[in-house]
C-alpha cells in the first residue's frame, strides 16, 4: 500500500514538473507569446472597468452635492419669500387702497348682523 502511494505521488510530481516546463505553463515565455492578445485584452478591460467606475463614483458624488445645494437654495428662498410676504403684504394693500380709492381704515372690527 505504501508503494502505491509513493508511485502516485511520484506520478503527480512528474506531471507537475513537466507541465511547468512546457509551453502551457503560465510561467513560461511561450505561454505569454501565444496568448499575448488575450492578456492585452484582459488588461484593457480591467483598465476600462476601473476608469468607468471612478467616473461613475465621481458623478454620483457630484449629483449628491447638487441635490444638497438645491434643497438649501429652496429652503432659503421659501424662508425669504415668507419674510417678504409677511412684511410687505399689509403695506402693499394699504398703498393700493389709498391710491385707488378714498377709503378710511376702520379702528374697530366689523360687526356681523344676524337676521
């Protein structure tokens, strides 16, 4: 039994060493000469993937920043509009009323007459 195991190990090691020394081994120059086009294609695809991924992440970060800026501008404009509306509306109404008609503003609230 020990003899069979040693024979098996020897056959495995001999096939491994012959595979490493042959042209199909990735450690030989002939392998790279034979598959140079495929290696260049894989390297080009890897470079393209990395470049596109970088551009994608940069674009997503830019979009997020623009969304935050847009929401800040919206809230600022809403707050400013509210302030201007609350401050200027009574003055504008009074100026239009005084310009167009001879109306007198009442000092007392109107009275509701029920029938």
